[in-house]
């Protein structure tokens, strides 16, 4: 069941917020993880593109990815 939401520029057009509004994620962290998983091809294209390291560091998608970090040591294969 889809619930209509008023369009709020900068909020409801955010892909992470859309996942929450559609009920595809129950927390912000879960929505960000789902968005990042779906954005892997875009992330790889950015890394393979012409942007400098400084420009990449300022890109919102890569900032979100870096904010989520990597797996903790307890998930390491070592």
C-alpha cells in the first residue's frame, strides 16, 4: 500500500528518504545501506571517472559511503 506524501524539495526527492517513505527500510541506517548497495555501479563509475581525489572526497555519494565505513574487526576473516 503506497501512501501519498507531499513533495518537499530536498527531502522527499532524496533516494534514502524515499526508501523510508515507501516502507522498504525501517531505519535510516538500513535505508542508507540499501541505497549504497544499489549505487555500487555509480560509485565504481565515479572512481573510474575524471574527478580528482579532492572532488571525489566532496561527492555526496562517496561521503555517505565513507561515513558507513568498513566492517568491524569482528567481521574480519583474520
